[in-house]
C-alpha cells in the first residue's frame, strides 16, 4: 500500500509540475548567450518521494518553482526542484546505492549548476540502533560506513567460533581491518559543520506519535539498561550511519555492524543509523570535489529514525522487520523537514557572516585514500590503501617516459 501511495503521489506531482529547461539560452544581436549556471546555497538530497514531498508546500519557500530536467537523473525523478531565486534546490536520487551514485554524479557534473559554494543536506529516513537513539529522532553523521562491503557466509554454515557471518574483505576474522580495499568503505565529513547543523536542528520540536511512544516502552526491560536511549523522547543525535542496500533486522547484525563501524573508523565512529545510499552519494560528491565542481567539506548527513533495526527483548527479529507497527514512519518523514528546515535557515541566515566562505574542518575530510588531501585517522595509510586496492600507478608512456601517478 505504501508503494502504491508513493507512486500515486509521484504521478500526481509529475502531472502538476511539467519540467522546464534551466535558464534557456537567449539570443542577442543574432548570437546565442548562455545563461549563468544555477548556484544554489543549499541542495537537499532526498532518496524517494515521501522524503522529497516533506519539503513541498512548506511556508518558508516554494521548492517547486523551477523543475529542471537533468540528463542522467533517475527515470522516476528526472527533475531537480528549485526555489524562485534558486537559492535552495532538491534532487531525488532514487533508492539504493546504484541509483544514488548515478543521480548525484549526473547532477554534480552537470553544466547547469555551479556547486562550488553549495551546501549539501542529505536528508533521509533510516533505521536506528536502540543502544544509541530512538524512533523519530534525527541523527547527524560524521562517518558513513559501507558495512556490507565484506565477505559473507550463511549463518547455517558459519564456524562455531565466529561471532558474525560478515568478515572484512581480505581478512580472516570479523574484527580485522579489510586488506582488499575498494575506497568506499568509510567517508568522513566536516565535524564542525555537523556540530553547527545539529545545533540548528535542536531548535526544532520533533514530531512523534502515540504508537511510537507505546512501542519504545518495549525496550525498557532490556538487561542493564542497554536500550535506555530507545525509551527516551526523540532528540537530535550526533552519531554515524551504516550504508547497505540490504534492509536488516536483528541484534546479531546490529552488533556486527556496530563493531564494523568501530574497527573501520579506528574507534572514532559510533554506529546509530542504517541507510541505503549515503556512501554512494558521498563517493559521487567526492569525485566531483576532486574535479573542483564542489566542496566536500560542505556536506551534512542527516537521517531521521523510522524504525528500530533490532527487536525489543522477547520479540522476534522477523516480527520487528516485517510486521510490527512502530508508528514512526510518518513522524520520521515529517522530521526531515522539521529538523532540516532549521539547518537550511541557519545556513542561509548566516551566509554572509559564516557560510559563504565555508566552515573550516579541524578533522580529516574525505575517503580512505586521502583523495582530497590530508591523512585519514582510519585505514592503513594512503600508500598501503592504494596498494590494497590494486591501484595502477604506471598509467602509460608519454614520449617514451613512464608516467607514475
């Protein structure tokens, strides 16, 4: 039913909002004059229609004033939406890592936009780790970890001395760092910007529901108050996001990916939310930043909690995943706007004083390779990471001389 409603909303929105060309070229004295690229201050990144629609029809601005078709965007969501002055825009990636990577790449490299000073607000719903937070909460990440980029053995065939069926690639035990590296395992974003964004969001009065309140009470009986955070009212959290295309449920998987987060971030990261797209979105933005299309230090990753990613004591993992009414989906979608609008207002309101020039990070920003410069405090170091990734260092011959990357 939810899918049918989403598609119906999409078709209705599409029928009401015909796409238009972005700043169409005009002719002066017989010559074509190309318009300046669109330069938004904030670009909201939504993943599917309910997340996107949370920003439509709001009192602060009309995000549907311009609807710009971008080649390479999702076939379901082919348009970028922008306010009348183009100060705020929105893209919809489509769900999952592949959709996110292609959509974001297409828009980041599009000549229609000048994103050199743009802030990206990734704003989507997610699962929540009850050890760290509760349903309807909003979390802001410093690290995004691609937790499913590992070896996997079916639990029914797993040796008895293994705690999880996930083993880092190139490793032999679950708690080892991967030695076969792809480069998308971990991303770190600007911690100073995250703190500012979370501070803005704390002005919000987050949405909740009676069903969600009743559901969180089920976590009160856990041994040793391990799920105490799950029983609290929704709040603004600063903790990290796990990316995987697989919806998962259960204490074993939750603990495994919490351990993955700790190991792969050198103990700095804290796993609290689960999502499908963030590492793909960040890889696309990093590649665009490498080509000076945008600034990777201007990214905020916000996820609102639509469900617990593991069951309460005595509940089956399957029931938690498939059948339980947690009452958090609609409030979580609303909180994308309720919390997110405070971030948008904070950036635009402080543009001249703070945000136009950028928020300088004190932490490392980028991927495991140090692609954008600096030294990550996770991973084996740039040289070893590139070697573990099988990087080609001898690119070819130029005038008979070997060119080394």
